[in-house]
């Protein structure tokens, strides 16, 4: 994934997060205001109706209830039991309904509340003339609860529609705003790719000419030394050009990846053989452990080989003489793990998050004696792992070394 794609995703994510919070706040506010308004109006209506019903001269209306009131039933609390007193429709609640509501009242310390199962609301009352006389008003408010439910469904639908609409707008704006940057990015990558490609030919010619010059026997030791130094620098420059060209191809999407079944165990052993002389010359010890000699994965064999070479070469360069380089290959939860640990020149925690970026080196100590590269090796390793939908990470090893872990799908 290149920088522009990440930038677009970040722009859209931030935009959608902020808009979602604002939108949710508005919609929740609308629902809460309507809920409190309904709760307040029903409570006032229930209280007024209860006062009217408790009037000794009150006569139930039987079949008609004013549109501003609710079917309300009054119960008196006597010795923690509920005794029916009266209602505005001259009917008592069914026993099973009343029992459910009474349980809800007993289990709640609130003055009022809803029993949504039956579409009812209760309101605890105290006789203003006698505080020992306690009543409970129960009203049928299913219509109001249904309206609130419909409002909630409407708000959720509105949120989803608005979210999708804003997402499309954010995506359009991200593409539009980053179009000039994308063009500049494309031109830069095209230039790097073209320049790297053009530099390969003269560097190849320079190396060939230096090789021819070395064949002359009439050169002094100083001249031979100059030729050797020039040859070394030309080789380093050629390596840099090839690395830049590789990354540029990846950025341009021109990288050819040939997926096939790869014996990863065999590939690791093949690379290790090529490093035996380097390990011996530097006085290092390399230990390799694999739980299985036949660990396979689907990938590009050439790229995976390059990944292994980069990590082992990196460990050899920055390990101190006499220390071990431990390499482990194992399979867990249908994932392949390639782990390499080396002692010496530990990467600082501060710079650990940037080591997979281009031209990033932790310190000058990691470039001593001309061994360090240009800071592109780990960037290439990261690109290869990305191409294979895997992960690569760094971990400190006992504050004395570094561990790199590659995770790939089997």
C-alpha cells in the first residue's frame, strides 16, 4: 500500500469519525429530547388524572376518555400490597398484567418508570394530606412508546443514509484534494524509476572497464588501490540503483509477482549456505532451527529469497564478533513465522517505528566501516512482506540485540 492510499484512507477515516460523532450527538439529542418530553407530558397527565380519580365525587366515564388523558388505574399501597381503588374507564387491570407491573414497581426505587412489555407506565404518589397514604397510578402509554420506537428506527435509518452519503462525499473530496499530490507523486516515482534504469547502463560499463584495467600488469600499487576503491563504490552505487528501481516499480505497480508453491524451509537453508563464508570471516556463530523441513507457502520464490537474504545480511553486518545469530522457522495457527535474532547495535525504541522507512538508519554505528547500506534493505523487506499479505516487525532482544519476525500466510 503506497503513501497516497494510506493518506486517502486516513483523510476519510478522520472525516467519517468526526462527522459520525457530530451526527450521533445530534440524533441522540433529538431522541432524548423527545423521550423526556413524552415522559414529562405523560407524568403530568397521569398525576392530574390520578388526582381527579381520587376525588370522592369522581364518576368514571366508562367508554370515553379525553384525548389529553390516558387509560389510568389507581392502586393503593396497603401493607406492601396493591389494592385497586378506581380507574377512568371503570375497569381493573388483568391480574397477570398487574402482577408484572407490581414486580417492576417493587424492584425499582424510581418514582416513575415504564413496563414496556405491556406498554404501561407507573407513577408513585403520596397523599398530600397524609404521607402514610401511598398510591400508584398506572397508565396505558403503548401509543407513545410506539411513537418513540418509530422515531428511534427513523433516526437510525437517517444515520445510516447520512453516513453512506457523507462517506461518498469524503471519498470524492479525498480524491479531488489529493489529485495534485498524486500527480506529483507519480511524476517523482516515474523519474526515480527512469533515472535508476538509465544509471544501470553506465555503472555496468564503469565496472566492466575497471575489470579490464585490473588486468594490466604495469599498474602501481597506488593505482590498483584507486581502481579497487572506485570499483567498490561503483558496486555500492549499482546496488543502490537496483534497490531504488525495485521500490519504484513497487510504487508504480509495475512489479511482476509470480506466485507459486514455495518450500520455505529449503529456501532458508539455500540462503544460509551462501552466508557460511561471511559468518566464518566475521567470527560469528549462526544457529538455525526449524520444526519442520517441509514448511510451504504460496509466494514469489525470488522475492522471498531476497527477503531472507536482506534479514540475514542485516544480522551479519550489525552483529559483534563472537556472537550468535539465531534463526527460527516454525508454523503456528496456519501462519509461517521466520525469526532472526542477532546480538549487538540494538535499535533504539525511538527509531524502531521508522526502521522500515526508506533511507532510515538507526545511527552512524550501524554504518560503520562502510558496511551499512543506504537504509533501503528493510524498506525492501517490508515491501516484499506487503506483497505477500504478511507482517514484519522488530523486537528488542534482552536489551542487547535485535529480533526481526516475519509472519506469512501458509
